């Protein structure tokens, strides 16, 4: 956006406008809240909807989890990433 502004207007974005557009851009409401990556949400949704999970682990082989194993895996993951 800043480059387009400069191309079209021939000058930098006014600091007042830039401040207004970026206010609270990276603010976290709860300081204790962990920032989550979108892949974590995707993995959680997939695991929650799955009845079984098979993973190919390089150097180890294949690992299979049933619904109970998936719940235990999710619980462990949540405990390790509060």
C-alpha cells in the first residue's frame, strides 16, 4: 500500500494516516494469551473431525492413532503450549 501511495501521489503516506491504519495492528488483548499460527488451528480442526490418524514419520515408520489417542495427543499438545 505504501509503495502504491508513493507511485500514485509521488510522496510518502502522511504519518497521521499511517498511524491511524496501524493502530492496534499487533495488539494482544490478553497478555497471557499465546499467539497461534493458522496451521495450529487447521491441525486442531482436522484432528477434531478425524476418527483415526496415520502419520508417516521419517526414520521411524508409520504411527496410527484412534479417536482416544487423538484426544490424548490434543490434550498433551495443549498442555505443552498453554
